[in-house]
């Protein structure tokens, strides 16, 4: 494991040295990227290496500062994704409750229990959703001011975790749909719940996948 890490670090330094020397000789960035990709270097590593140098007309390549993750930034990202998970869950539970009211099942709990669930989920949403939107706006402004911060390690890790959870939920949603279809138990009530889960999980997955692709164009901090 140690040998692998050392080799990977050496390769990264070799890549950075090549990019720096190429920029020093005035070779266009697109040509450098195409040459490295054809040579077998991963596109993500190539983009990160090129992004490590500012696009200026200075005589020598100017390195960008490597920003460290500050405790405040780490705290905000943890709060952001925590409130995202809580808000998504309670939004789904709230919509499920409305579906249960519209299409009641005599074998389940009564209206009072459903209304209790609605009040509880709504209470959580009233608290967590504004917090999520506020923290998201703070981090968005921070990324605009310091674009490299949009590729911080903790952001990537939490984004990958979110993508994993969302994709797992989507897979479970599709499996449940197929299972009920094969069992002949498909109802309007069940289909609406499947669509609700697909909308919430699918929307989250699509948004953060696009966000991750944008972040991977920047050097990791």
C-alpha cells in the first residue's frame, strides 16, 4: 500500500512537471491535455494538473494557491448535507402521507395517525429546509469568490456519499416496482409513492452529479 501511494505521488509530480514545462514553452492548454490523454493519463488528473496553474500571460506558469479546508467550511458542508438528507426524507414522508389520505388503505392506521405524521414532517421541513437553502447560498458565494474551494476534499466526499445513497434508493425503488408488478399488487397508491421516491432521489442524484463534474475540473484542495 505504501509503495502504491509513493508511486501515485511520483506520477502526479511527474504530470505536474510536464504540464509546467509545456506551459513554459507556450504550448496551448488544449494541446497539452490532448497529448496527455492520448498517452493514457486520466482526463480528471489532466484537468486538475492544468487547473493548478493560472491562465495568465506571465512569462512563467503561475501556480494557483492550494486552499486548505477550514473548520468553518467543513462545518458548513456537514450541515448542508445533513439538512439535505433530513429535508429529503421528511419531504418524501409528507408526500406519502398525502397519498395515504387520498388513497386510504383500511388495513393501515387511521386518519389521526396520518395527520400526526404530516405535522411532524412539516415541522422538520420548516426548520431544516431554510437552513439548507441558507447554507447552500453561503457556500455558493464562497465558491464564486474562491473557485478552487468548490473542489475541496470534504465536499467531494460528501457529494459521493450523497450520490451513493441516492442511487441506492433509486435501485430499491425500481426493485420494489418490479416486485409488486410481478406480484400483481400494483395500485395507484403504490405507483404514486414510487414516483415520489424517484423524483426526490433522482433529482438529488442528477443535481449533485452535475455539481461533481464541475468540481472535478478544478484542482483538489
